[in-house]
């Protein structure tokens, strides 16, 4: 059988862009450190309960403690330049 020359399987190209921040965990304590000022941060549980919402604090780092019933957390970070990043964090 002849293959259609117009149909070619393209390998997905991944653009690996390093994130301008680090998420550090120590038990239930979470620290976010960035090389830019953080403009806004939100954290919520897998059930949708908001744990943290902080806006306009313009600091390169932020720390908070989460409730001890949660195993995973979602974090949304907006940097001073306006870019948003989201992360899923597992804690013990």
C-alpha cells in the first residue's frame, strides 16, 4: 500500500523553559523563591478550598503553612512582569 505523502507524523516539540522560581517544602511549610518579585499568589487544595490568596506584596519569596489533612496543593503565581505559572505540589 502506498502512504499518503502529505501525512507525516510529527514528533511533538517541547519548549523547555525554565521557571523563574523554586518551590521548597519542609513538612507542611511551603516556600516559594523567585528571581523576580511575586505580584500575586494563590494556593488551593485538590477539593478546591483556597488556602492562600495574597496580592500586591512585591517580594521575591513567600512562605505559608498548609492544613495537615492535605497531600497535594495547587499554586498559582503571578510575577511582576505579568506572567502566570501554576504548579501541583505534593507534601508529606
